[in-house]
C-alpha cells in the first residue's frame, strides 16, 4: 500500500555488530539477568529452589516454548502473527506418535516427514497471505481451525500410537550429567540465530519486515519470503510437537493449546515488534526462559490463583516496559560509549 | 469534518456508486451475511422467525460489542488483546456486584463501563504516552484482568439480577433490546466519527506521520480510542452475563480470537485506516450465523471447523477483492 | 499493493461460497428420514480421552440394536464457549429434537436455553456435570465426593504428615472448585500436611506432566501428590525425575495410572494411591435412561441421579483379559489401550453392551443388544450442591462426608 511508503521507516540494517552495546545485545542480556536474579531470589521461598537441578529442569521445560517461539518470532518479524501454532504443534505430535508405531520408522525420517507435512501447510498459509492478501491473523486462525478439525476427525478424538524410546531418551538420557535435549537446544538456538542474522535469507526478512514496499522495490521476492517464513514457523511448531511426544510419551489433541499466548509473550517480551523489522531470536529465547522460570517459582507460592495470574501479567508488563527501545540507548549514553546516531525510528516506534 | 483531515477522505467520496458499494467492506459483509441467511432459510424451516432472530441477537451482541471496541484499536493499526480480560472481569462483576431493578442495572452499567475505561486508560497510556507496542502491553493487561476476574469469582456462578438477565435479552415495544443497544452504539459511533477524534482516528491509521504533521494530536486520539474500546468491552461483558445469567471467570478466553475474526470479516483492514464498527458488528453476526448454518447443513461435527475456516477465508477474500475491483473502476 | 493476481481470490471466494449454497440446497432437498427419535449429542470439546470416550459410547449405544433402528443421533461440538452451546441447544430445539444429551459446559449458564427446551417438550439429559435448571435430568458422580475421599486417602497413606502437591484442573472451573473444596476440607484438619506447590494441569496428561516437573524441580522432597485428571502425566513426571523413592499419588481413572498402582517394581519404591474420579460411563447411563423414557415411557422419581464414586486402591487393581470389565477386573494390559484411556467407561451392571472398540471408536459391540437398566430403586438421588445442581437451595449439613475411607487418627 502506498501509505506505508511514507510511514514506515526506511529499511536499515537493525542488526548491530558485537562491538557496541546496541539494543539487540542489551535486551537478551537484561532478560538473562532478570532470570538469574529470579532464580537466586527464589531461594527465599524454598531452599530447594535455585539449585543446579532446578536450572536444568527449567531449561528442559522451556525448550518447547523456545522452539515454537523461533517460528513465531520470524513471523512477527515480517509483521505477521501465527495463530496456527497450537494446531500445527498438535499435528506434529499426532503424526510423530502415530508413525512411531506404524512402521517403526527411524526418528529422523519421522522428523523429516513432520517437517514436510507441516511445512506444506505453513506454506499454504504463507501463499494466502502473500498472494491472496488475506490478513495473517485470519489466514493462520482459519488454517489452525481447519488443521485442528481435520486432526480431530481423523483421530476421532483419541490419537493412537506408541511412545518412542529413542525420542524419550532425549529427555531421560544423560550426557555429562545433562539430558541431551539441552545440548540440542543450544545447537538449535545457535542455528536459529545464525539463520536470522548471518544468512541472506535472514537479512532479507529484516528488510521485508521493516518495509514491505521498499523490499519489493529493491527486488526482493517478497511473496516467496513470506511463504518460506510461514512454512518455517509451521515446521518448527511440528518440531515442538515431535519433542513433546518424546517428553510425554504420547499425544493429545489439546497439547498445543497452551503454547499460543506464551509464544506471543516470549516474542514481544523479547522486544520483537509486531510492526516488523525489529528483534532477535536470542531475546525470545531469553524471554522464554524468564517466563518459564517465573511460572515455576510462582506455583510454589501459596496465594490464590487470581493473584498468581495478576503477578504473572505484571512481570510481562514490567519486562516490556524495562526493555523500551530507548532504555538501551539511555544505558548506552550513561555508559559513556560513543553513541550511535539516534535511530530514525523515533517516530515509527510509536506507530502502534 | 475538520479541514485538516478532509483531503484524506475526499478520494472515497468521489467514487461512482457501484465502486463505492463494492469497495465498502461493510456492504460486502452484509451481502455475505444475507447469502448465509439464504442458505440457512433453505435448510431450516423456521430460520426467519422472530424468536430465531431475537435469539441470535442476544447471543451475538457480546461478540458484536467486543468487535466494535476492537475495531477502534485496529483502525489505528493496533491490537487490543485486553478484550478477553475485560469481558471476563465485567462478566463476573455483573454476576456478583449488581443489584436488582432499574437503578441496579444502571449502576452495574456504570461499573462495567468504569472498569473498561480504567483498563482502556492503562492500555492507552502505555501505548500512546509510554510508547510500548500495543500487542505486548494489552497481552499483559489481559492476563492481569483475567487474574482479577478469578479473584472476584473463583468458579462460574454468582447470580445475575433478573432485571438484567430478562430485560437486556428481552424486547421493548416489540423491538429486541439487544438490537436497541447495538443501534445506540452505532449511533454514538456515527456522531463520534465526525468529530475531530473520529477523523483523527482514521487519519492516523492511514498514515501516522502525515497525521502528526497535519497537527492531529496523535497521542490523545490513541489514548481515547483505547478508552472507548475498553468501555465497549465492559458493556459486552455485562451483556454476556445477561445472556448466560451467570458469571464465569473464564468467559473471555473464547472471545480473544473471535473478535479479531469478526473485525477482519467485517472489512476493517489490519493495516489501518479502513473499515468501521458497523462492518465488525455484522461480521460478528456472520460468525454466529455460520455456526447455525453449519449445524443445519449437518456437517459432521468433527469437520465443522474445516467449513468454518474455509468460509472465514472466503469472506475475507470476497471483501478484499471486491474492494480491489472497486479501485480499478473508472472514475 | 502488488497486483499479482487481480481476480484470483475473488473467483476463489465466490466458488467457495457457491459450493456452500449448493450444499445447502442439497441438504434441503434431502427427504426427512422415517420416524426415528431425533437425539442430539452436545459436547464441549472432543479434545481429550475422557470427552471422546464419553461421546463414543453414546454413539456406540445408539448403533446397538434395537436402538440403531430407533435413533437418529447427531453430534455437535461447541468448544469451551458457553454461548456456542446455548446457540447449539437453540438450534436443536428449533430443529425439533426429541432429546438432547449433553456434557454441560456451565452449570448455570445454560438454564435459559434448557428451560425453553423443556417447554418445547425436549428431554434434556446432562452427564458428568450438572445444571441448576431443575427440569433437566442428570447422571453425575460430582456430589459423590472425589476430592475429600482421595484427600483423606492420601493423608492416611502419609500418616498425617508430609509435603504435597495439588495438581488441579482448570482455573475458574466449577468441577475443579468442587474437588478442591472437598480436598481442602480434609487437608485443613492436618497441620502436618504442607501444600508446597499448587498448579493447574488442565485435566490434560501433558500439561500436568510439564507442571508437575516444574514443581518437582522446586520441591524434590515431595511425599504425595493429590491430582485430578491428568494423573498419568504427574506419574510420568515423577518417574522421569529419576528419584528412587516415589511419592504417593491419588488421581482419576487413566489406565496408565492403574497399571502403575499395580506395578510391583513401583510399589517397592513406595508407590501407592487410589484411582477414583469422573466416569465416562455416566454418559452411557444418561443416554439409556433417556431412551427408556422415550421408548418405554419410564418414569423417574427424581431428576438428578448420583453415579457412585469409582474407587480402586492399589491393592484392588485387577487386569482384564477381555475387552470390557468382567469378573471384577478394572484395568487393561499395556498396549491394549493408550495410557490416557479412562477405564471407568465400563460398568457391567449399567452399560454391559460396551467394549474397548465402543469407547475408542464409537462402534457397537458385535452381537450385543441393549440390556434394560435396573429399576428406579437401584438409583440414588444426588444431594443438593448449591450452584451445581440447584439454585437457592440448602446444602446438607456436612457437604463433604467421607464415604470411601475413614479418617486417619494420629492418636492410634
């Protein structure tokens, strides 16, 4: 649309180099810092909290959210929102659970098949959004309903299958005293960050998110980029379902439902803007850890559920307020570093 | 209409009638609604009876009001997730704190509007003055409100005074009361959108920088839009309590996504500046009618969702592409 | 706007709409089926094992002779939204239903629609949950005291002291509150019982497992877990944590949990508990009672029928060899049904027609015919539970009486 030409900020490379403490570097640091503070402070509530085992458990438990948040963050980065995440996670889980029995396929083939099935469904959503101009909100909502309904019909409500021992060993096994999933997650986060920040695909997404029109004018394949992003989001949602089957040894039709709002929360607390073009995956990872840590601790506090919910909401509010765009700038200034030229985003930032 | 924003709207008014009709999301959603109604009438014998109509109105009003509120925020390219929280809070407050009789109903209305305004003001402040992104801070206020709703009522129950539950879903002089309430909201909107605030809302949704340069008090317009939206959610929550005659702290959850679906089907674009309340309210009615149509078609309930999803996409496609068609018409 | 496909979407949209209109015409043209009872099955959401088993057995019974010739059963899923269920009830009543059998999403939110249905002569039965509108009929275990009985059993196992978790259902839900209030009426009496964590498992195995794992990370020293549905997830979380000594666990009726209770290896590690809670069989009983009313004109002396609380302590788990409860068995061998399978879908007295295939796929058992239900004297009336099965009514003096277990006394 032509309005966007005027209102959107000019495309610029928002990624910072490691040399200066730009907002992209500070956000995850602040979030990691808050998480560590929370863990330490939790010892007041129970002396068992804050131990090595608890930290390891929190990382394991937040891994599903981290995986889902990767896709959600890419979608938000290009100015969309993926509401089909719960259904696609469920689909990934049902397929993994079902295929584990049918033929005794090896895990890697199951994973690949889940990636393909989910990727195709995500690509369909992406195509509707890119070429039929259906708002992402509606396209992914409708796709989510369709996929869920199909899964419900095909399984008749009860997914059947067998738990896979190999998949479960990701969580129950130990490598150097830690479950293998932790190492896998570290690899996943590194790969995700690399994909976003150090590949042409990732850079194009930032450009597309910042200004679709400018990206189009610059000759980027806007449509295909959009399709690829939604396909990727659907695929990683499937991976989360795959992992959950390993963790829980089964699949249910509601397994994805508790991941929609947390995935959005992780992404926005991580500073990614729905207006697109800003935010990094590592911040969303930090936010996932923070939110999981917090919910772990709050369930040990003997207060009414209403208060727990209110406090949870306040933590999200405080985190996003503390991570306001100009806070890092202010920090930068007070750290007496040579400040970068003020970003032209001063106007655009309040554009929502 | 203020002179400032005049030029931004002129384009719409010079189009030929056919183009204007095609281009209006509201007209298209009305056409879609009527099509669905036709299907419904064909396969359900008493589909067009007064009771059916009245039932649908009282069932659909909460969603319609919530969608109307959400539209105000979407018009300026924002997202307001707090709708789920405010509806739940207003719903349980009505079921626990309302007194019987006319006075009780009036006080209850003041209470829910007050709560809605308060939450809306917090959202508005955080977005307009503190510069936070709307989806993030309304997510937080939604969670806080649903927590508060749990504190007010820890399980479904309470009791809605009979005056509220009977009269707000009944008829007044043979006209269904929900229809009257919807018309009052639409009338209020018709007045407000001609004020500086209403014009500013569209202007800043279409192009915030231009609106700012044109001297529109962008922050105040945003702040007030969130407040008005909150107030409408509050009323929606009260109407929900009236329709179900009890309070439920989890009542808001199912509204979160439905509201946005109703807005999109109603022809309000998520890129701001186009659409309106009437479209969203008809969009809400369409979603509800859709349930009825799928019911009467006898689609196996497992697969109802597939029909629902496809029709949502179809509705948005028809609206969007007729709008594009309109733009291509010769002037 | 990038003009790639100017009319594509429009055409696509029109085609989809046209398809719908045609489908509508097709249905309208279809002749009304010969005289059968038109029964609607109104569900909340068919997302977990419990919900789908309850729905499946109703479908299976409706397909079992002679009901297969008498019943035209249609199923409608309303999600978790009360208004969607109200709207569904209204559609069913308008469609001239003879009966509605339903899992009620809300205990009082449906009253208006139910009242209208009763006026129109529709028989309305609800199962598992109850409604406050007195004209509806119900079959429910809810007032039979799952919360207090399991809580007392846990206290007894722990000899009145220890750290426990409460694994609850859905926040702000009436059933969850009833169970919780009952349980707390017991726990409050024992100062040695410390509730160190309380979380919501959404009655879902996976969610419960994740939440239990979080709580275990914070409190590895837990001695017992009081769980609502989802207990199999709590068990899995405990097993995955790798501890040697297992906590006591009380929960509902999943097959995985029952097998674990009977597992000698776990028992050796201190595992013990009781399986109780919500029986999907109540849906079948409600359906059969409704059909007897319609077909035989059966009269019932009261509307709210109490389904007795299932109660299987660890030492009473007995594995079945066939595909239903026979000879007092109450669990199935591993692999025959999913771990999440709710065993209390069977009841040899009330619904002997059912088999595993009925519960999992909604298929009638080959060769089975509908057996008559016992006389009215067999059934017990539910006590008053204000807000759940009646409005403005008086609750019994002791709302949480213990029926299955006697209180542990620290003095003896």
